[in-house]
């Protein structure tokens, strides 16, 4: 385990094949810096709702706005940064040990999440005060 910062979470370009009939993007293991083990997506999220509200101890995630837009608040316990996702050929890598909150969902938005691991409840930090305690052990 290491102390991670919001600056380590960054936007990646997803290869896009342009075609007048419609564009195509492909995500393979050379596009993201981890092996994919789980894929899920969020949709029909009311615009005034938030998702996320947790951090992972070891799991990495890659978020893509397949449709519409939403904001991702990243927080490392010292610095906060908001990233707006609104293009299906851009993905946000969220490294381990970063608190995230998703909000400001536009109508019809779809958030695809690619994870480095299967669901493991013990990997989640669900309370912000516990997250700060976890981050403080690296000080």
C-alpha cells in the first residue's frame, strides 16, 4: 500500500475509429493500465442524485461517460479535484486510496465502470471519516 494522490487519477484517450456510419471505440488491456475483472454501468440516475461516496483500498477503476455527462469528485484527503466526463472516447483512471463521488448526471447519462477486481466488500471504505483515518496512516 502507498499514499496516493488525486494527480495520479487521470484521463486516458480511448482509441476511436471514425466512420461516417458511426464511430467505434475499443477497450482492450493495452488501453487501461490493469487487467479487467469486472464491468458494470450506472444509468437512470436522477440529476439530483449522487453515486459513489467511497474509496477502494486496492481496486483500480476506469470510468467512461458512454452517454451524457457527469462530474467525478476525487479526494485524496488533502486535495480535491472535479473531473467532468462527457465523451465516450475519454476515460478516467481512479487509483486506489482515492475517495470518489459522482454527481450532476445529465438526462440519459450512462457511466461505464471497468474494475481491476471483482466485488470485494472488504476493499471498500464507505465512511469519509474512516477514509481520512486510512489516509493518515501514510503521513
